[in-house]
């Protein structure tokens, strides 16, 4: 890149050198906590090597921001949408003069949704690309392998949708931009049970059905906690294979226990099978949903259409009068045509606003401190509230949001499969948190 760059965004593809760095495999462990602890030892995060300085670069050089991102593999849909938001931020910031009058250059590599490739990518970013800042790729399994290296180089680390990654490291320069809050295990399912507790008559029994994978199993821990707190009898509590798509037998087994409410955490293919299965067998509990991954994405909303009516589920953002944060409508309006051109999630509610917001926080800290000093930037981020396209964000211990803000919404008034209707508040009614509520719960499960 020339000394006086125009700030064009640069995508670096994986080279032979990168392939050499990415040849190893991560050590396996029985649990995520054991695995993270093992990595901390392997990478020697205590008393590790010298810090890579970002302050010695002359002013004419670009500010290099490096990261891995899932551009292929299981997480590619999310990764590509998140990348588009980062690219939008970089272009916006460069039009404003970059960071402290230096243009921004993005350097990123496809992690292929594979955690074992992440250490090699970040080694290259630090040792060869000499990046000034690093951010994370998408998700817990991709963020965690980068942590020891980021800590070794004492860099600020803005991460995207990692669940309790910093619980073992307690790294003071780690910040997580997704609104899980200080206790993700409990917060993720809290809203669903809060909604149930306010129903009249109050539900007395609950079925818990989750995919047999780490994230759903963690969510189930929270579901059991809230069931106990609200005095709900658990009449069904079983897991199913994460690759399952035909749920008729399981749903009939759940239906036979006659639960008042059904809490589910699963992945998009599971979600499609569950929603269709519920309709096929005529299952009508008072409340069903909670933690299903899938309805957040435009493709699943469009695929299921009115079959979603009555389901209650988590969302990270939906449009409405209570979520009209400064800049969010303008961001989404600019994102949509770019998303269509890039072939990624058209609505962009799940990750893109948060990906953009994380970069807003980083830029604000650089500008406020007038420095690229990582300690000063981390201290500023920790101490201050930040205005972003997803509202005001304040980080607490271990870099999580001070307060969780996982929305529980009910899909209502969905007609046909036109995607544009999901841009209207009346199709996704916020029930929780109460401060953002935009309507009332309809129950039992309504016909499609």
C-alpha cells in the first residue's frame, strides 16, 4: 500500500506463508474451560514475548487492523455479513480522515470456520503483517484460540458474539460487543422465562429440548435455573443430535408430556424442522421457542414466513420505536444494497450492526485518547459509555456489557413469505426486556 494511501480496503488471501503457519492443530479437551486453560499454558501468556508496538509507525502509514473471519465453512454466512459491516465502517472512517489522520487498512484471512487455523492467522497478523489492532472473527470457538496470542502482544481485542470467553483469562483489554451481559449462561434464556412468568394463567410445567452441542447445552443450564426460580416442573429435558432435521418423533414425545411451555435452543436446520413439525402435529403450547438460532436471519424468516406466527424467540435487533437508535436506520439502509450485491443476509439484524458498533467504540477510544497506545485505549473503553448504532454500550468486568440486552420477540401478523414485512415492527413484537417492549404476548401458539 502506498505511503499516502487513499484508504482503500485491502483483502489479503491466504498465502503459502500463511498456510505454513496454519498447519498445526489445536489441543483438544473435554470441556471448553479445560481447553482454554490448556491453550493459556501452551502459548505462554504469562511473561510472554515483547509487545508489538503500534506507536512507532510513521504518520503517513496506514493503521492496520487485522482479523480472521469465516468466509467459508459452517459460519460463512455470519462471517461474510460481519465482514461487510467492518468494511462499511472502514470506508466511513476513511472518508472522515481515518484514525488520527492515518488511513485504515483491513487485513483479514479466511479462518474457514475452523478454530485450529486461528492461532496461525493471528501469528501472521502480528509477526508478518505487523498490525496495529486486532479484532475477532465470529463466535466463541473462533475467538478463544486467538486469546493467548492477543494477550501475549498486549493488544486491545474487540470480539464478536463470544460467550464467556474471558471467564478464564480475565484479560483487561478484551471487549465483547454482543449484548450477552455479565452472565451469558443465565441471560440468554432469562427473557423467555420472564415472559412466561407474566402470563395468566401462569404456566406450571416446562419441556426443555436442546441440540447436543456446547452452545445449546450451556443455554439449557440457564433454562433449568429459571425453571427452578419460577417454580416450573420440568416434564421433559432431553437433547437431540445437532444435525437432526426431522423432529416429528421428538415433538410428539414432548407433546405427550403436556408441557405448558417449551424451551428450545438449536441451530438453523433444526429450527426449520421444529417449526414445521410443530405445525404438522398441531402442537399448541402456551409458549414455545426461546433460543432457536435461525429466525434472526433473512433467509429463515422468508422460508418459514407465517409458520413463525406465535413463536417467541431471541433476537439481537429488530426494528421498532423502542430500538430506533441513533444511526441504525441509516446504517441498515446503506447495508441492504451492499448485502444484496455481496449475497449475504439482506436484513442484517443479527450481527452487522454489532460488528459496526464494535469498530465505532474502537475509533472513539483512539480519537478520545489521541493515541494508539493499547493501555490508554483499553482504559478509555472500560471507563466510558459509548454511543453506537445499537445504542449506548457500557462494558463491565471481563469486557461484557454491564447489562444484558437479549430481546425476546414474538412473531405476529406475518403473512406470506415477503421479506419486506420483517422490516416493519408489527411482525416482530418485542416482549423483553420490559424497557423495550413494543406489544403484548399472544398465547397459546396461534395458527400460522
